[in-house]
């Protein structure tokens, strides 16, 4: 093995190695404003959360659950003022803070002041993130934060129409969103191949895999408790194959619109009959029913991807109907239909949201969607374009905010549009590619499941992991890290809300030894193993005279830590090693050993990793150690070479293996 660096002294102290930017504690998203205090505050164990009022009490219950998970002890909740060393949640509508903002004061006690429940909730997420980074899970940095978002809408769209995802996953995504202070979950409930909403108005309409209304009401309540508003979507009048098969009278009998070139459209029944009173009444009842299940005031009604009605090619059925209604163009019928549904929702206290399409491709129109309809900007162009026309707009831009892993999972992958599947998250983070403007409400990540229907939930989730982190950080608007990989390292060191684990900060780690590294045919330096940049990687030597295993690398985490696992990212850039028959060099048989001194080793895990691109999580019992050895016994192509983009070493709290006073 090659010794790559001298070992640091055993008593080296790491001071906030995850902080980037360095003038404030590490959080995700980054704090907008921070005034540093002196030293750290030690919380009592289990401690007390004091609050007043039902909203604050409910938020306190959520925080207490988090602290129990992170610290192993649930704090008590009491009414009134807090004591030193405790946490006080104060809901004050008179607080002079921006919408969803909060003030966090950490002195002799912790005080969160907010004018809204969401602000109070976000302050508690910050407490959880700061506390989770303390090895003992008991102290916080003293200081004051004033924190608030720059975008009103921050979230994601999940296509459960094409691919049914279990409720447990949707709940975990809601919790992940709240952790990153995201507030909008758009559920694309219908597609040509699936209808996931249980309609009591139209029994039998739902797919075999669907959500009952009771399940959706429960999910909606869970989301609301975590500050997330669900926007349900029934995609109309295109993408309507499931509907038109259920009720053939809904089908538009026009050759130019019955079939479409999009997946699922070639067999007919793509477009609902927007000229039919029966069909319009049917979908009015349907969207009103959907709106009644969810507490939010917005229902998405689709409106996209119909065959274009240009001046040269207008569908005769639509054109005849348009003229019968005093309209000029075939395309006016789509707008009239949208306004019709929006009016029906308006009568029931709801508001319509649509995808832009009526304005695409030089389609002539004599009318426009009502100005109170929200528009999702997803096609080419400036996200603020529609906002300038008077529409409240949400950016879901396909050139930068689309994640469609069934089309592409690498920067150079292919998709129908050449770029649609892969979000260039690193570039978007650096460029801060989220323009602002009046009536431009914010942004959602568009997670489409085209060609991913048979993939696992974990597989489709992985490709949203970094993009959603980027969107959360930049739409909140705090100062950025020095680089996207620096931001990723910070996010990993903070950890997630679902367990007590965090990543050992990469700046606290170093490579002690490695069996080999490829430096001639490509930059496969072993230093890339600790770099969360997905487009760099450690590659073992792949010369023919070095066809030997196992490959090994030893990581020094800087001091004894309660190590608990790793996350191993196979190569992510899409490149293959041509010399070895186009291998992706994914590791297969793997062992992990730990050591206190780098000499005496104990094996803590062995197994086989799947032959997939997503990162693989390995967990083992919490063990105190300073050195971790990764041993790769085989690769999936049996070609004696392996490539790993990133290895994140996970640690638990010190309390997992020793008593903390």
C-alpha cells in the first residue's frame, strides 16, 4: 500500500470543519444572517421546551421527537418562560420578521421567535441541525440568527402518475423537505398509464395501485404539520388515456388530437373531448372532488402537451367548436377549457394551477388564461416571462430543474431533448440559477418517472438527492459555499432528520494509504475519494500487469470517533474504461475494517454491493475508531479495476458507546 501523507497528531482538534461559508454555523439551507456569540451553550438532558399556545405546543412536540432521536432522551414540554439551558418557542404575530422568518437567540438559553407557525418550525429545524453536528449532541454555538426565505414557493413535483410510490416514501420526503425548509409538494397523480386518486364520484377509475382518499387526507395533514402544502394534479385534457379508457365518451374523436407522439399517446385516447358538455361536466366534478380532499387552496389541472394548433394547421373539430363559441382559433378551446375548470374550482374556494403550453410554438390565441391561474414555467425561456404578463409563476424549468433518470443519469447521457433527464446541479449551485422577480413565486424540482416505472423507489430517489439540496439552499437565499462539492460536504456533515448519524466532515479526513491509483489514462487520484464532486473519482490502476485484488484504501478520520457506516458512490460521470471492455468498474465484494491505531484491524462488515449507479449505504454497529479500511475484493465485470466517486464515512453520537456527563 502507498503511504500518501504523514499522519496528523492524535490530539488534533477540528473546529467546525463543516462550516462553509465559515462566518456562520453549518446549516441547510445556509442562514441568512448570523451574529456570532461567545462559546457554546450546553443544553440540559433531557431538557425542557417551553412554549405557549396550540401552534407553538405542536411545534414543540415535533422538536421533542427530533431531540429524542438525536440525543436518546425526550425533553419535557411546559407552558411559560424557559429556564437557563432550555429551549423557548415564542409565537409573536407582532414580530417584525419577513414571511416564514424566525429569530434564533442562543445565549444562556435558546429562544426561537416567529410571527408564524412555519417560522417557528424552521427555527426548530435549525436547532436540530446545529445540535446534530455536536459529537455529544448537547451543545449549540452561541449567537443570533435572523433567517427567512427569498422565495415563497420552494419544493418539488413528484410524478406518482407514471410510477406509484408508497405512502411511506412520500412521508419521508415531506420530512426531508421540512428539514431543508421546503414548503410545496406537487403530486402529479395521473398519467396515461396510471390514475392514483380514489374517486368516489367515479368508482373504478383508480388504478390498482392508488391512494385512498383517507390515505391522502392523512398525508395532507402530516404534510401540513411539517409546513408543507400539497398541490394535487389531475392532468387534463392531454395525457388522458386512462380517463378515456375508463369512459370512452370522454375521448375526442379527432384524428389530429386523438393520438400524440409522447409516450402513451400513439394508441389513441390521448386527448379528452374539450368540446363535449358531458366531458366538461365529468372533469369539473372530478377536480372539485380532488380539491375537497386536500387542505391547500390550489389544484393543478395540467394543460400541457397537446398537438400544437398553429396558424397553418388547426384541428377542424376544435376550430368548428371555437367558432360556435365566438372564438377565433382552435387553440382558444384549450384556454376556454382551462378557464372553465378554473371557474369551477373558484366557486369551491380553490385556485387552478397549470403547466404552460397554450403559449408555446406560435399557436395563435384570441383569449388567455385567467390572471388568477398560477402558471408553471417549464419550457425554454426566462422563468419571469409569464410573471411579467401578470401571472403568479413557479419555475420548473426543464433545462435546469428537471430530474428524469429514466432518460439520463449522467451529464452526457441521452434523452429526447438531449438534456432533460439530468439536472446540472453543480453548475446551477454556482450560478445561483434561480432568477427573482415580482409574481415569480419560486421554484420546484420536477421529478419525472418516464422510463423509470420498473425501477425501485430507492433508485429514483437517489437522483433527486443533490438537486433538491441545491434548490433548497439557493431558493432560501443565504450565502453560498465556496463550491458545490463544498456545499455537499456540509450537507452530509449535517445529516438528515431520519436518524442520529452524520458524515465525518471531509476536511477532518485524509487518505492514509491506498493500494493504487490511475494517473496516466485518466485522473483517478485517490484524493477524489473524499471529494463529494460527483464528476471526479478514485480509479485503481488498470494496466494489465496490475490485475490483482483486493484493492484497499485507508482513511484517517482525524481522531477517535463513533464510526457507524459509509455511503459509497460508484462512478457517476458515465465514463467507461475502454481498455477493459467498457467496464463501469463498480465494486462488488466489499469488506470494511476499523482500527484505533492503523495497525490492528477488526472487520465490521462484509457483503456484496448491487450493480447500480446510486450510492450504497452500509451500516455497522457503532464502533470507536480512528481509521477505516475499505477492501474491494471484486468488481462486477471481473476485470480487476474499480472506480468510486465518493466515500462518506458516517458517525453516530458519542453517547452511542460511552457515557457523556
